């Protein structure tokens, strides 16, 4: 079966967080090059959404990265609006990430939300970086324990994902 390609001819994996960006010991738990293709008749047009997903984990920590392509940019805008505000109830802001205040040079829209949570047996960090690049929506969501990563690594993940979209039209 031929490899699924994105509209400009690149393989979907080229827009997903590369395994090499993660520390040793992390493994792909789930990967899908065309996780979903939804075609639905909506009045005079057909709505097409393609989703590419990769889940990576290390012991208790997990990183999910999804990329959604929409035929219509307006649909991408609406999808971004639903993903940009994750529900992190009763959590404290992760002050170091808030101070970092990353601004994407590539995204049309972006949102970064990071919190710290001591509810589980140890302190855990949760972040969601969602961004829209034209017809694409990227959603990087992770839950990591401090023993599995450091702040600089999390910042590198976000910048790495953002840079994957530098040439997306």
C-alpha cells in the first residue's frame, strides 16, 4: 500500500514530533499516518478532515501529538478554537512555562497552557500547545513527571513541533 501523502507531497510523519527529540527510553505507543479521514456532505461542499497521530510514552509520562488537515481553512479555524483551551481544573500554573511565553513565528494562531499538579502520587506537569497553520491544526499535549524530563526539554519539544510547520503553506 502506498504511503499517504499530505497535499504538498510530504509524508504525514514529517509534521509529527520526531522520536529523536525525546530522551532515551521513550517509545512510540501509537502511530497512525491516516488515523481518520472523515468525509461528510455539508450542503454544497464536502468536508474533509485528515488526522495524523503519534503517542509516545516513558513509564508514567506521555506525549500526544495530533495534526489535523482541513480542506477549508475556516474549518481549521473552528477546530483550533475547540482545541486551544484544554480543561485543567483545579491546577496551579506552571510558572516557569508562563514566564517563557513562547510566540510562534509560523502559526496563524497559537495557545500554550501549562500547569503543575501534585494530586497524583508525585508532582506532574501538564501542557497543551495548540497552533493553527493555515489549513493545519497541531495539538501537542503532554503529561510528564520531572524525573523524565527537564524544563528545557519541554520547551525544545514545542519549538521543534512549531518548526516542522515552517514550510507549510
